[in-house]
């Protein structure tokens, strides 16, 4: 048995837009993903999150399932436009708060610890219309959301994540345009990233005030990468990738500001006004480096960086075609050693700050077999190999305190629509039937034993 420490946290994660369904009847406003998904060509098959897993109505069943599986913790996110439909109302919407109240109480009754993410990408469209994340006013709107939600749930929720993957929200949303709202402007993306990180920093003290004793952090998606060859050009491309993807988000959190190498390039190319960009105001760097209780990490794959890859493709999800048997269905390489490397790097870069893996998982289409069961051996093997990598990193001093599988159930996978299934629970989108896959049964045993078998 490869055993984990007694207090290690075992959980699973989801996010609001991906599972809830809109449930417009309760007054939820439009978010940027509603708008984006309705824009032709943005999401595969033109599908959207209107129904998704209908979790908004079926949450009692979902919580019962989590209990049956023995989950200790459940990470979910708040749909901002359920609370402030356009983002700028003076009062929050009671129906939205009541929903998260019920869910929180249901989880606690089931003995499951709620972990709340405040922002998992569903910005109210009203705020996007007013400039979105590149507009500094969005920081204030986020702080109003933080105040209201942490006040309402703060007596019972003691684990808070301000943002999920600001790289995706900022860079995919405003630089590459692959995600909502689909803008393609480097200056907009840089301002958006800044406001995301700033709003994290300013939200932390609000959460602490409203939720005494809470643990608060942020979740980054980081990609350990290697140069494709020892050549100078590949080495440089790798360095740039690391600054663009990882350091742009890590460095400000530890008080180092933005990485100078990439910032110089942005100045040269006229994307920012100077080494002190206009969007950085007095006190911002200090606010962004606020002390946290943990760092959340989402890990899926690594990057292999070649100089000749055009910049927009030089993204984490781009690796040289690995052989089929080491790729998941979404095309990402299965590379557990990358998780080991990342955890060991963070041990040093974040100076021993506790780390939680807040997402890790694999997309495989595996459908129910004739026996009515989903035999998703590949997902199980993926999770198993990554847990072993976690354990090795811990043996080498990585301060890993818990693990959340992505995802509890199949769901709306952003621009991939419903084509990619990451769940440990199968969703039949016609009937909304939930069916735990082999991986869910296996994970349940891992939790019960507190480890993986030798
Ligand atoms: C992460 C997202 C999550 C899910 C997984 C597969 O980037 O945080 O919502 O889409 O990827």
C-alpha cells in the first residue's frame, strides 16, 4: 500500500457553468459563456450549458452519490450571475444565495466538506459589456460578490478559492479568444490578468473577516514544460513559455511582480506602456502577494516547447503528437512525472506553502458496456499514476495536503461542448441518469484505504 498521511484530503471537483444548468426561472442572469456558446463556431456542435447535468435541480441526488462514494470534500463554484444577474445590482438575488445555502447544508449533513471557488469563469455578461476583466471596475464587482457570498456561507464554508485558473480566464478569454468572451488583444489580456490577480489579493481579507478560521487560496493551472531540444532557440522558447504560462501568475503571488523578461518583450512590442504598466496602481503588487493558506494546482499534462511553434499554438495543450496510448481523448499527453516535477518546483518557489491538487483527471469517451457498467480502466490508470506521482513528491518534501479529482461527473467541457467526458460518474444527457464508472468505485476504495495499492 502506498499510504497517504492521515489528514490528507480526498475530494472531487466541478464548476457551476459546467454542471448546474441555467435554471433561468430562478433569475440567473446571462454570463459570458451563455453568450459565447450562442456565438456560431465557438463551441463544438453549437451546444451550451443551459441544461448540462441539471445539477441545480438534482443536487440532492448528487450529494447522496458523493456520500455513497465516501468523498471527504467537494469543490464547487458559485455562478456569479445567480447572485448578481448583471453584476451591478445593488442587492444580491436571494434565490441564488439560497441555492448555495441548501447545497452547503446538504454537503455538511452528508459529512462532506464544502470547498467554494468564487470565480470559475462565468462572469455576468453585463460586466463584460462594461469592459470585462480588462476594466478595473470588475475588481470592485468581484469584491462585492466576495463580500456577499462569504458573509452568507462563511459560518459553514471554511475553504475558499478566489479564482480558478486566471491563465484561462485572462489569456484564453482575452488573448487567444478560445474561451469566453473571445477577445484577441494582448493589452486587454494583460489588464485582465492583472485585475484577476488583484481581485484575488483584495478578496482574501474580506473572506477572512467573514469566515473566521477559514483557509483561503487561489488555484493556478501550471504546466511544467521542457525545451524540445537543447538548442538555444528551443531553450529560449521554453523560457518564454514558462514566463507566459507559469511565472506571469506565480511571481506576483510571491511578491516578485511580473517576470521582467516577458514584460520587456511586451514593452518592446508596444503592448504595455512601460516596465510599470498603466494598469498597475500603487499598492497593487503588495495586494496581489497577500498571504494565503494554500496554493491550489490544476494539473493535466506537460508542455514540450519548440521554437517554431507559432505563439498562439505554443500553449500547454500543444505537445508533439505522442503515441496514441499515452494520449487522452482530448489529445493531452499522459505524463504523471510532470506532476512530480511541478510539486517539487512549487515546494521551493512557494517556500513550503501547503498545496492542494484542486483538479486532475482525464477525458475518455468510454461508454457503458453491455453489462451496463462503464469500464473506464484508462481513467483509473491515469488517476492511479498521478496519485503515485503525488506520493513521490511528498516523500521528497512537497507540502501536498489533498487531492481533488476532476471531475465528479461528465459535464460541459467549454469549447469542446459535451464531446469530452472527464467524469468519474457517467451522465446520460438524454435521461440525466447518473452512473458511477469503475474509476468512481476505485476512487472510493482509495479514499477508504487512504492510499493506492502497491
Ligand atoms: C480546467 C478547468 C476545468 C475543466 C478542466 C478539464 O482547465 O478548470 O473547468 O474544464 O480543465
